């Protein structure tokens, strides 16, 4: 969650405190809670508040949200996210960037998953008086000239590039026995309590290559959603296909507990039954 403080050296400093449970919802789940399942959306927010939890979001959400263009769905989702106030944090969905920070990480540095660039935008745009919320970032993005068009182009390019890569790898897996044997036999080792992003990514990418399910355009961004959130959150909620993929792989014991969108009641029950108070503080000044 976000809190602010002032000091002589930093007139305005936003403190990021990751209080568990840290919960990441797939974009489609957020849309449903904001538009069709309002009571469930309210319950989720209340449970997160009562357990002192943190809603985890990423730039992948931002791409999908603004990729819609301006309209009622965007307005409803943005309004819903604003109701969480400062009870959120933004993580970097780019697993390459996160892994690079993990490799450079030393005690005392920020959590490698946090997207400091987006957090700094919030610090820079906040006036110090209004409620601290995701609305600060969303409003700043919405007011940027040409942003909607740029985000649509970016969204389309990312999806097309990832689909092309996976289509090539899937064809190779099916036609080349040697490549198939190497992928099937690869062992991805995890040594707790180390970082697990690289292992989760390799396992998920292998599952995407080996599965008989078609790799759709939307799967590329869903892969971005999954890797870092599974590696850093306590609970994640995806659509059925991606929940099934995550459950099919060998995840480290410390990885997130995976739910699909039909299991929100089960998630609410689990979250409401326990309180976890692990915290990590990172300062982001403007």
C-alpha cells in the first residue's frame, strides 16, 4: 500500500509497504468485479482492507485497460480501482527486467518486482492533498495526448510478436524430436529462499509450447501477467486456461496460490480466515 511522509531532505516521499496477502487479479477478473459482479467486487475490497492486504497491479493491466479506448468499461474499471485508495502497488510485468534486477539485488535495495517508474509518476503527479490512489496514475495517462492510440499500437505489436515466437517454437517441438527431447528433459532447479522468477518463466513457457491448446494473440499478454505475479504475490486469479497452465507446472512452494475467475468465493473465504503481516518498505521520492 502507499503512504506518504515528509522530511527536510524529501518534501514528499511515498512509502510502498507490501502488506500480505498480496493479490493479483487478471484483467478480465477486474473488469467483471467492476461491471457485472459488483457485490463480489465490494466483498473483495472489504476483505483486502480487513486483512491489511495489497492489490497488486502491473503495466499489463494499464495496456489492456487503455487499449479499450475511452468508454463506459474504462470508466467503471478506473472508478473501481480508485476505491482501493492507496492499498495497491504496481509490479513490473516484464520478467526480463525483473530477473535483471534480481541478479543485481543486494539487501537494502527495493523489491525487484516493483515498477518504480510508474510509482514515481504517482509521486510526481500527486498534489499532497487529495486521496492517494491509482486514479492519480490513470488520470495522468488519460490526459497525455495521443496515449490511447499509442497504447493500442503497443498492445497489438506485443501480442503479435509473442504469438509468432510461440508458434515457431511449438512447430519445432512437434516436428523436431531432438528439440522435443531437450525441452521435455530440461530440469529447472529452484533453491529456496532465492528468487523464483526465472524458474516460473521457464516452466510456463515450456507449458505453452507443449500444450495442445492453441496459442492465441491474447496469450502473450497473459504470459506477462502470470510470470512475475506468480513469483511475487501470495494469491493470483487468472482465467481458467491460465490457471490450469499454472497448476500444471512445477511451481516452487513459495509461489502464489492460483485460482481461476470462478473461485472468487473460495479466495474470499481463505483471505478472510487469516491475517498475514509480512511487510517490505521501499521509499520512492519525487
